[in-house]
């Protein structure tokens, strides 16, 4: 777990170099705050709600109750799959677009399914803005870069 904490802190510094959220905390709303997404990612993967709640209490106290409840629900749906398990699961569930919480190339990224109609063009949902957070990506690209994949396996939220 100590390595995970170091990894979280290193990730915060790396992402801050890109976004500057530590210097300009008001530049990001709650949903798009990179530091919050990193801390939440760490807490979900490590089943460490206390760390996330402490963070919320310090930076977003008005969100503690609602986000604590959401965390409990989300944690039940997060699963780590092997590459092959993920490939099968995504094919069986016709997953066409995924959204990452942190950079999609990061091995710790948690992906959620973006539900789109079968006749919709996937390209409409893909964008490359050189951002580290909240990226949309096709499943094949995730499978190319990850041996194990964290997925929120709810098909709709």
C-alpha cells in the first residue's frame, strides 16, 4: 500500500505540472478536478474510502455526504479484469466507447462504459485534447495498452 500512496502522490505532481490545479484550485469544478479524480481513483482501487473522505472534507466539504454514498455504490461495480477477460466482457456487452477517469494509458485508470446507440458513429465520441483526465477511447485501444484493466462494469448509470 505504501507504493500505492507514493504512486498517488507522484501522479498528483505529474498531473499538476500539466493542469496547475494546486496553484489554481478554483480553475476546476468538482467533476473535472484532476486532484479529486486521482484521489478517488486511488481510493476506489484500494478500497480506501477514508482517504477520499478526508480529501473531500478538506477541499469539497459540501460534497462529503453525497460523494460518500456515491463512492459506496461505485466501489461495488469496479472490477479488475485481465486483458482477455476485458476483451470478452466488452464484446459480450457491445461496448463501443470507454471513458477513463485518469489518463487512459495509465495502468491504474478506471474505465466506465459510454452507452451509445448501435447506429451512432463512434468518432463523434472520441476526442484528443491532450488531457490526462476524462478521455474517451475505443476498447481496442485500451486492450492494446493494458494487461489488466479496471472497469466500472455498469452498462448505464
